[in-house]
C-alpha cells in the first residue's frame, strides 16, 4: 500500500481486499465490552476539515480513538484560516506539531494531493471538492461485501467473505455524478474489486470525461433497476450547483428519485445505499430510506471499522512497503 | 504455498518431532490440563494464530475423547497488541473467535506452537485483558525453545528444546502446512 490514501485508484485489488478483511476483523470489536485497541498509542491524527461534515469527521475521530491515537480536530471555522492562512502554512503548522496522519476535507479538488507534498505523515483524503472520497468507497464496498457475499455479519459469513472481491455484483449509481466525489471513488474502487458499475443520471449531471471511467452509463433509471444488486443513490448537491442542471427538483425526483414503486422493481436481494446526508423526498423517498433494504445506518457503523482498518494499515508499521502476511 | 517451497525435514532443518511424537506430546498435555484443572471444568482453550489455533482444536478434541466432555475452543489474535508493530510493515490481522460464554470467570488456557521471547504471550495477556476477566490464565506450548525476554513460563510444554538464537524452529501442522513436524534449522532470526 502507498503511504497516503488520496484516491481510490491508488489501491490495487490486493490492497482493497486487505483493507476489507482487516475491517471485517475489527468489526467484532463493536461487540466487545472494551471497544479499544492500544495499537496507535502515541500517534497523532489531525482532522483537518475545511468543509462541513458530520459523519466523516466523527467517524474518523471514533476510528482513531478506538485505536488509541490522539486526535486533534481542526475546522476552518474559528481558526486562523478565517484570518487568511493558506493551506500550506496550516500544513506546516501541523507538521511542526508532529502529526502522524492528516485527514483532510477541502472544497478544492486536489487539496489532499497538494498537502501530501508538504507533510511527512500520511495524508488521508476525506473528500476533496468534486474529486474523490476514497474511505467512503471503501466502506461502501465493505457494506456490499458483507450484505451480498456473506450472511450479514455472522461467523460463517465472515469466514466466507475473507479474501473475496465483489466479482459479478452489479452496482447502479444514481443521480448527481457530476458533483459527487463519492461516485468517482466508488466507480474506481468497485470496478477494481470486480463489480460491474453503471451510472444512471441525467446527461447534465454526468462529467464530460465519463466515457473514460471504467463503467457503463445510462440515462434511464427504470431499465437499470431490475438488473441491479445494489442501488446507490447520490445526494443532489445543490450547494455546488452553479447552473440549472434540471428543470425542477420535482421533475428530477420523478425521473431519478427512488420511491417505493421503483424499489419494487429491484431484485429480491438488492440493497439500497446512500452516502448521506440524504435529501428525503428528492433523490430518495422516506419510506425507501427507512426500509429493511436500506443500508444507510449500517454504512455509518461500517465507516468506523473501515477507517480503523485504513488507519491501522497506514500508521501501525514502519515504512510502507509490502504488507507482511 | 506450492509443493516445491514446502518446508521439508532435511532441506529446511532437522526434524525434532515427527507426527507421532507431536500426537503423543499433545495427548500428554491434554491429560495434564485435565489433571491440573480437576477435570477441565470451566476451561477454555484459546489458540494464538496461526498455528496455535489448530493445536487448540486438537487439544479440545483429545480432551473430548478422554473425558467425553466438550471444552470450548477459540482463537485470540494478538496483532494489535504486539510491541513490535513499529518495527515491521503493517501486518494482516488474524481472527479472534471467542466461545459464546466469553472468558469471564473461566480458566483460559492459551495455546501456541513455539514459546521463545515470551512477547507473543505478553501481547496475548493484554488482548485477553480487554475481553474480560478470566479466573486464571495458563499457557500450553508445543515447543519451548528458551531465550525468554520477559518473566513468562509455560504451564504445559510438549518439548523443551535447547536452541541457540541463530537457529530457527518451525512447527508444521497438517491443517496449515500439509504435514506434522517440528524442524530446527540454522538460518535467519525468526521464531
């Protein structure tokens, strides 16, 4: 594995499977009386958040704390960033404080990549603009593997999923692909793991270069649903929309929103995912979000274990060459 | 592991125990566990991955054979508790599988293949500490090769094997390596 986790494309299939297997072992920690391991004692993880976030920041914080790392939370609001400090100067400050890992979320695509050139420690991309969000893709892959390749978390299921990829699983990612870092990371990671990914979105919400992505593209959600094992709904990111990408929210919701009638067209075993936060009533109906097929709450729990796995694999060893078996 | 790289007595060292001797050593240990724990009441066997786990299962099967009672058996991964994590690249995790009743109030017998520096056992004691509060903890090993770096000793030993630190002791088990043997070789520095 590389020293940083900037893009889902940095991960080979072996790396990704190792992270998922590690997460699978760490998931058992949740059932124990003491949910803490001493592994990263004395290491410092900085959460550097230039954008609002609830679950990602809390998830990284919980993951680092469960591994006994010290966590420093930094949010752009109320810091010297408000006084005009640049990312580089902030990075050098963190460096001087001895951060072993920096978890960064930034509104500019490529911020994590730039940061990795300035700091000694590992850089974990927790979302950079509309570019990537690799740990979200990892937790999504973990959720899919648990639900569809195992028996949902029992001992037999765990044994069965170890070492497995997502071969043959058909994933449809629906909605605002253009502004979604989650979609890009998921396309890259899920295809690395062997899944067949289809994007279903209005043409205006697909990036120009989508033809070069390792996935299929469709403009019609209804024809894709019966063929899908997983439907991943994306949030309509109105805060990033600078132009009119669709006539009205209501029309978008009618053509690309997942309601109960559409969910009924899915195969029996199919699951519904959403990276959160949801716009209930826009891309996903409340009854779908709360149904048994929805993995939305599970994804949050899996987020902590997956991020623990990543922090463990990036930080526990000496340097970062091949992983010893 | 392909057949060509499979460790074989002769090429990879001198066989110290063969499969029959391993079987006898384990059945003696099983008897000793029963004797020392007064019939194996409230005993749990926890193997330390990788090769401690099949050994723990074999001991549990032997105790079942001798006494007609089921002894709960599991595995305890110690990777996250090791003191040498920073000296090596990150390691893949093994599995921790506890019997349904947990370890509280039980006599836990830790099972491993080779006892060397004692650091693995120290990590296992730490890992166990986070899982509950056993009434007592004992240690069973197939081979004790000496050179302890911590004040730790085994309660049940299959074979005491005087070694030099330059030598390598390898335990091969059918479940993992396709045949049973204990080899002692003359290279490297691993246990």
